[in-house]
């Protein structure tokens, strides 16, 4: 019986190279899908405090855009927003990450199209706090009709009934150590004084401060910042989030504490780490329902 000829080291190397290239191509396709295909997540939030006129009211949340462009001048993202048929759009920070004109122009371009879909309400994130052109960005989006809730509130009215919409400027604007973020947030909410019988919605970039929000008379919070943990491990969740560290608690989904509901967006764009793994860009659509 003849022995099979042994494969040469050169043939083995070619085979390994083909396997490596195939795996690389698979990863490239997967990575492109994970970073460019927007997932629309829909939630229903119920409350007996909600006025009857707001039953079925829809809020679309965009967070952590980081000037990312989805579909030829944001058209891919805008079309998904339109499909949700929102009553309002809330943008919860990190609209733009860098000072260069291209990123700022891209962020303004998104807002220009968004305001044509529904009224837009915006709060800052930590990245806006380091922009030299921050005031220019704010002036440009405000001129488009965007409502900037910089430690401020507005009243939303439907059918003669109303709810409150509050927004806080990101604590990083204070220039204090991150250990001071909790006390800064308490001061902000003390000044806004979310008390009374009105159903109250808060826009705040920081999910890690949920325990603070829940101590006030706030019904619903929209937050972002954590990017879903950037890398998501099945059955475990996000791997890392700023201000929370490894295996963070608040990276996505709906959380409830002391009667306050917090919805966390995994965000649209990427942070300084440019890849999202098991973590598609996310657009949130919340429908309010009278309990």
C-alpha cells in the first residue's frame, strides 16, 4: 500500500492564507453590516399620569450621531425616522464629535432634514463640551428651528392637555472632575424643579445618573452616551461604557426605578473606537400610552 505524499510546507501556507482571507472577508462584511444597518427599536411606555390626549403620542430618539452619515446625506436615517411617524424627535447629545467643518456641516445637514419631519428637541453630550465651535453649531441648528433645552423646559400641548419636556446640559460643561457629575445633576434638577402633577419627560445624555433622576418627579428619561457598551456579548450585554467601566449596567433598553422609566439608546455613530460589534446603530421609537 502506497503512502500518501506529504503536503509541502508551501501548500500548507497557501491553505492557511486562503482560510485567513476568507475569515477576513467574512469579518469585513459583518463589520460593515454592524456599523451601517440601523435597527429601529420600538417601546411602549404606559402611565396613568399621562393625559388622555397624549395616548398614542410618538417620540423618536436619536443619540450619539457623531456626525455619521447613513444613506446619501442622512437620507437613510431620515427615512427610518419618517416611517416611525413621530410627533416629536429628541436628540440626546453627541451630535458632533470634532471641530472640523465637515463634521459640523454634516450634523447641521441632519438637523435641517429632521425638523421637516417633526419638531426637534436637543440636549448636549460630553463631546459638544470640547468643541471650540460649539457656539457656532448651536447657532446654526437653532436657526433651523431646533429647540435647545440647555437646563430648560418646554410645555407640549395636545387637545388642550399638556406634559412637560425638560432637558439638561451635559455635566462636562462645568469642567469639574467626573466625581462631581452627581452633584452637578442634582443642582440642575433642583433648579428645574420637576414637581407637580404634570407628566414629565427628561432628556439627559448620561444614563449612569439614573439614580439621581429617579429621586425627582420624572416619569420618563431619554438617554444615550454608553453606545450600547460598543461591543455587546450575547446574554451578558455591553463590554465597556464611559463613566461606568467594564460590564456596565446602563447601556441599552428600558430601566425602571422609583416609578421613573429610563430609555437608553445604543446610539447611531461610533466613538473613538470605530467599530460596533453585535451592536447595530439604533433608532428608538417610543409610543406613550394611557394606563
